[in-house]
């Protein structure tokens, strides 16, 4: 029987139930087992198992003229002028056949079921997460292109344990990439490309081992805030071994993660890669300090490619003011062993003007060690105001810019002034929604609507 038919049949059966079945339904939804296991939320229990059900839907719609090629506000170039690492800043307008309208629509929905029972080794769990993503993209009024995913099993694994937990099946990675986001409100250029942190993703650096997927993982609590994790991941492919050491204290959180890919095939090839990620955050009264470092590359004998990316960030809160400063370094080595290095920094000052109104002023910069490669910058001012208890308004104006590039193909200095505004609404019940718009000096613009609701 197809999963869709099974779900629809179950819903129909529940809807047709009459008062005569109320007693039986009461048994099915008994919370005795769930209470004994310390589980709450939307649950169904039998004599031995508690089933927790969670889910959610996220929707996003964009309209405007924004599908042109992004401008390289800053980039890492080789000595020959080849782009080794591109840092995007702004959209550019685009028109084909006199039509400039671009829009996209995206729906993400998911359901997660966690069945838990007690065992001699701690709670025993079965986890199944169903996910669907449907997105259409239309450029210059043309025919929409659709990315449609049928309902897939995004996660499906078994797990047992309490202080020590064993997991096996299809699951996310234990590799920890946290404690690495800069505190200043504009962030840093290289960090913003890596999900506000240091490099550690194969989206931008291909020399990162494949993680997650089919896994066997063991996690154990060593006490005093220390935890250790080890796993074999991506076992449906060439395999990756992952190890993590985490610490969480009263004022400090820290970790170090390592991964080595291509461990199963016994062949030295381009899939043999490694990655290390470490981060630390310390909170001391009104001060915060954060440091992070990522490194990785290829272990294939004919490929010398590698990267090192680090950042440091600090924040201080003084009555109505908040000051933050951050710096980053990114160094890349290509397959032939040629290295190029870039540097960035940023800072911001925030002030609580009145109760519920905050003003931020900040900027960021990125350049590299090759003369004539050009440098990128952004300066922005932002105000955030609580209009009501459920509505928050944000407005921002700023400029992205780039100095002249003279190596290889010459590129003139560039700047683009932008403005954006957003109204965010959170009326409660887990529902959130927002309506925002961005307008740029170069003619690009985008209007965005979002809505989401999850349950547990």
C-alpha cells in the first residue's frame, strides 16, 4: 500500500469514528507510558510504547527582478586572476524579451514520529521523519521550472541509551559546526557564505567529507559537561569516520570535530578528504568572546588542495549600548600547491533608543594578499522596533561596494545602495509570518512573503 493511501485512510478512519469508539480511543491516547518516560507533547501510547508526533510547514514566495547574475563584491583570486572563492553581495536586474518579472514559490512540509519504550540500557527509540519539498522558479516571465520531491524518508533510524546512546540508520551527522558565528550584525563576508561561520561545507569547499546518510553512531556523556561522539557515516557511499569532543560549562561552550572520508573503498582517489572544525564561546558578565577554526583538504597523492579558515569575535554590553568586533582569515591552496589568502573584519554598535526600539550601525570588509584583486565592503544602518507585542518592524539602508580590480580582466570599482524593510508577525500558537521588500540602486528589487507553523 502506498504511504499516501495509508495516511489518507488513517485520517478518514479517525474522522468517521463515532462516540461508540470513545472508550477505545481513550485507551490509545493514554499518557501513562509517556509520563513514565518523561515525554510530553502530541503523544499516543500503548502498554509499552509512547509515540510522539511533530511536524511543520514552511512557505516562502518571492517576486521582483532579481534573477540576474550576482555581483562579486569580494573574491579570492589566483595570481592569474582566476576566481578561487567568490563572495556575493547584491542581485542585478535582468530582462529578456522586455520581461523582467521573476518569482519563485516554495513549500517545505515534514512529519516526524518518535516511538519510545524503556529498556535495560535506557530509552529505546525508533525515529521516522517524512519530508516533502516543492519549489517552482520563474525567470523573466518564462515557463516555470519545478523541483518537486515526493514524500521521502528524510530520517529513519533506531536508537537506544541514556548517558551513552547508540544510533543506526539514516540520520544527520554528529559533526559539530557550531560556536562560529560573528557577533557584529552585518557579519563577515567569508563567514556569511558558510552559514555565518567558518568554512566546513561541500557547498563551497568541495574538499569536505560526505557526512550523515547511513550511519552508526555512539554518543556518551563523560560528566562535568564533557561529551564524546564517534560515528561511521555515509556508509551507502565510500564512508566517513567522524569524531567529536564537546564541552558545555556555566560560561564556556567548546568543541572539536574531525572527519576523514573515503575509508571503505580501499582506493586512493579524489574522494579521500579530511576536515577539522573547532569553536569556543565564552560569556563573562557583560562580555562575550568567540573563536573558531576550520581546516580541510584532500589526501589524494596528486591533489594538494586545502583550506584554513578562522575567525575571532567579541561583544560587550554597556547599559544601553552593545559593541561588537570580528575578524577572519581564509587561506586556500589549489591542486598544484599555489596558496592565496584573504582577510576580513567587521564591527557594529547597537543602542537601545527606547523600550522596544534598537538602532544598529556597522560594516564589514574583505581583501586579499594579491595586489589588484580588489576589496569588498558593506556599510549599513538598521532600526528594529516592536510595533506591538506580536509585530516587529525592521528597516535597513546601506551600501555594498568593491574597489577596482586590475589583475587579469580589469573590473571597475562598484557600489550599490540598497534599502529593505520587513514586518514580522508572531501572534502565538507557533505561527510566524513576515512580509519584506528590498530595493537596490541598480534596479533590482524583491518582495518576500513567509509563513510557518510547527507543532509538537
